[in-house]
C-alpha cells in the first residue's frame, strides 16, 4: 500500500505549538529564556516580571545577579534577536527564590 509522500510530524507540531502558545510578552520570554541565556544561566535565573520596558530577573544568588548584570547588554541583544521589537529596554537583577 502506497501512502504517497511522507511528511514529518515535527512541522505540524511546531505550527500547533506556535498557534496555542501564550502571546503575552513575559510568558514568551520565559519560554525562550534558556535559548537566550543558555541552560546554565537559565537554571539560576528566572524572568519574573516585565514592566515599563524593565525585565526583572530573579537570581538564585548575588553572584548570579552580578554576572547577569555584567552580561545585560548581550542578553538584551539576544532578546532583540529572538523577538522582533522586544519590549525589554533594561534588565533589573534581584536575588530571590527562583520560580
């Protein structure tokens, strides 16, 4: 039995995920965070809020807050690459419980 041309299911799944994914900016940033900063930093930090162009990042320690502060220019560039017209203009790093 011939089924014709086979298609990968991954394309259909990606379209479905894009269709049902939340569209609010902070949720989209949270979903993309590991891609933006890398897995190591993402395990120690969490985008907790976005207000007035300021993305607040909750960090597991003051060391991670300082590290992310030093990397803020690069993080902002990556956010702009990931999201056209990113609403994030500045990072604010705070120490607290992740998630």
